[in-house]
C-alpha cells in the first residue's frame, strides 16, 4: 500500500519533500494557515499527515486530516492536499479506507468555489457554504 500515515516522530524525515506540496494548497488561502503551523499541528498529533509513495517516483502527494466526533458520526476533515499524486482515484480510495479504519463515517473538506469542480470529480458533494466574519 503506497499510502502512509506519517507518525509525528517521522515528520522530520519527510517534511522537506511534503512541505512544498502542502504549500501550494496553503498559497490558495495564505491567511488561513502557514507551513509552520501545519508542521506544529502534525507534531502534536492534532492533525494527521498522509503521504502517497508512488512506486519508482517517491512521494508524490500529501494530505492533512483531523477528526471531529459527534454523537452519531465521526467526521474526517481534510485540511490540505497537495502534489500530483493525491487526486488520483485510487489514491483517494486508499485515503478513504484509512479514514474508515480510524472510525470515520464521513469525510469533508472546505474549499473555495474554484476548487469545487475538482472535488466533485473525486465524488464529493457540495453541501454547505461557510460564511465568516472577523471578530
């Protein structure tokens, strides 16, 4: 299985490769997070790092995922995805299997309108719009 969950202690070994992949996703909304913050949340275990290791190519994709528990469901929330290997159907299926093994009943992500078509191609449904105000 070329999809791997990177443990926090393993982060220094892959960060130099996955940080640029995740940075491309961060650059879509640079006010929402930073590479340093993502690194920190992975190191403390608040967010999980998944990487795709394409045979013969090495790491070609990365995603960050957290979980939220509700009384009747457990949501896997995908924060960032980057790299050329992460949006392939078989890669996304592997990620979904990993989420199920973690007890998730649904997966979700937030995205800007221009990314909706990409996620719809992956089988996701646009269910909500998030509205926000600075406090």
